[in-house]
C-alpha cells in the first residue's frame, strides 16, 4: 500500500470511528449550554407550598439555614414508575456558606407528590437535566448541577447523575462540568454510551471571551462518588 493510500485509509477509519462514537453516545453536558429558567406551574407551586416546603421548614429552618428558596430546575420524565409521566423539581432551600447549602428534590405525578427528599449538607443548586435512560432500566436519570462557589479566584460546576430506586434517590456518579481559575477556564463535553453499566466519555473545551473550542479528543471518564446525599422526608 502506498503512503498516500495508507494515510487515506487511516483518515477514513478515524472518521468512521468518530461517526460510530457520535451515533452511539448521548451528550450529558455541552460546553456553553445555558440552563433554561425554571418556573413552577400553578399546580406545581400549590404542591410545593402545601406539601413540600412545610416539611422542609420543619427539618431545616434555623439560624444556620435561613430560608431563601430558589427553583434550580424542573424536568419531566419517567423517574420512579415505568410508563408514568412525572415532574421533578430541584430546589435550593437555603445557603449556609460559599457554595454550600441545603437542597431538595420533589417528584410530582399529576396532582400528587410521589417523592420528597432533602440533602441537608449540599452545595448551591444551579440546574437540572433529564437523561434518556442511559443504564437501560426503563427509567430516566437526572443530572443535578451544583456550583462549588469561588475560592481564592477559582471554582467551578459539578454534576451528580442520579436515579431513583423506588422513592429513594441514589447516585450513579459525579463529574466536573466547568472549572475556572484567575488565568483560564475550561468546560467538559460529557457523553454516555447507554448500557448496563453505561460508559462515560469526556472532552475538554477551552473558553475565551465566552466562546468554546475543543482542546482534546474524547477519553473514557470514570465518575466519582456523588456529592449530594438525599434522604426521604416523611
């Protein structure tokens, strides 16, 4: 085979491999993607006010946790019961420090609450995203986004990938979505190849004046233990 033909073959194989990778993976985090503003419907607000928040206040309220409610994310999917149409609300109940606070997750099905959970020692909730059943068990997972605050000019955003087991919220793993220092900032395009278990991949992207460019190819990603520890509220 000539050098020209060999080079062409290598390029073709690489292109085909990239195409197969792209078609078989699901993007979880996209650099520069902005989270849509979360707003409760009238029915959802009623459920929050009557059922979720009174129990959160009873558990959390105090000098160290002054209520400052913020809705970080509202997503729709099948989270607890196969075939159900459900709404998951991720919210900040209070902030207790720089990038620290108590957060909650509530799941509604129609006009009833099917899950109510709190994480007392957590971070600052900044968003949520529904995932299309990456571990192929018939239920949607959810990506919960946290800001770690700013410490000596550096900080970032981390993501917990979570799923329900019954009405308990358990972790699949954590990854860093964004990182900045005084001199640079990077984001990570994170993808998953569905399976049992799923495989994860990460690409590093550099940010300059709000624009991102890829600075590395996709590499296998080993998720770390999740950040948020949620308990059911009775």
